[in-house]
């Protein structure tokens, strides 16, 4: 849920990709997600988020902005996948109990 809010803030221009990395997609959080959550989608979300500012290094501003929006949509889709998996697991646990 936090990630969805963050990508929405980047998408709307409230945060820049660099600010998003400084606040959330930094190395400590990436390592935490990788070691503690051990979920492929969650690690991919963090990796894609951490790389957002790098898009501006080799592309024109217009191309970079297009790629940022593409990456934001991918991150959003991954977050929804994670939420759906968690909801399904919770429902299965309730049925089993």
C-alpha cells in the first residue's frame, strides 16, 4: 500500500524519482525487502524504484519521462499482484481455520 502511494506521488509530480529513492527506494530498504520479505515481486518493485533516476542519465528528458511512466505502471501492477496474493493467502488461512 505504501508503494502504491509513493508511485502515485511520483506519477502526479508530487515527488521526483530522485526524492522517491532518497525517501524509500534506497539501499537499506531494498536489502530489507530482499532479506525479510523474500518475495520476487517485492524485490522487483524495489529494484525498479531504485533505478528511476537512472533513466534521466542516458535519455532525453521526454524519453526519460515516458520511461518513468512506464516503470511506474509496472511497479503499480506488481504492487497489485502482491496485494492480491496476500488477500488470497489470508482467505485460504481463514477457510483452513
